[in-house]
C-alpha cells in the first residue's frame, strides 16, 4: 500500500501541533499552565474592576496594573510569534510531498529531500484529523488528513503502526 500527501501547512495545523505536543509530553503540566493563565486573567480583570469602582487611580497602583497587562500581552505575543515562526519554517521550502510505502517514507520539496526508515520514528500521536510522527522528543512530522492525495487517511495510522511497531496514542478530540 502506498500513501501520498501534499503537506501545505496552515496556522491551524501549527497551533494544533503545539497543543498536541504539550498534551503528548505532559498532560498535567498543560492543564496546570492553562489554569494559571486563567487565574492570572481573572486577577487582572478583578484588579482593574477594583481600581475603577473604588477610583484608586494612584500612580503607583496604575503602574502595577499596566505592568500586569504588559506581561499578559507579552505572553500572548510570544505564543503567536512561536506559532508563526514555526509555520514560516515549515513552509519555507514550499509544499512538501510525503510518500510512504513498504520501503520507507520519503519527503520532497523544492530544495529538500529526506528519506526515513520506519525505525526512525519514536512516537506516533493522533489528534483531530492529523497524525503526528515524532522523529525525536521535540520534532514531529505533521500529516493532516486533508493533505492526502493517495491512500486512505484513516488507514494511514494502522499502516504506520504495522511498519514502526509503535502504538498510536490518541490524544483525544
């Protein structure tokens, strides 16, 4: 059986990858970080409301509030820069043609060509219509179902399980 996919990544693919990567590598840490982010957001909104309701416009209090807002803004900007940087890196070579057959996996773009044996993959994850083939603990090949031009995307997971000897970890969703 042969599979072929034209990998043309979008912002949604990269955002989903970062979410999968965090869930895959540390589910507890992922949820703790989101709880902390929500708590800080509630704190910032509450403090702002208290300042306005009680008319506490002392220069020092306002300065601390602006500093809290700046840190929240910096965090959001940093996350978006990371996602867009990853997308720019992935799309720098253009559309990547990925083929998988009995011999191995081959990725080809304009000025790039890579061959992978199935033993090169360390983990396989599945989440919301995409398969994530981990080459190491920090790098994964993203294979969205919508990118397949040959072969059944639903059968791709079973094919990879058979060839790699790894079990697909369904992240959920």
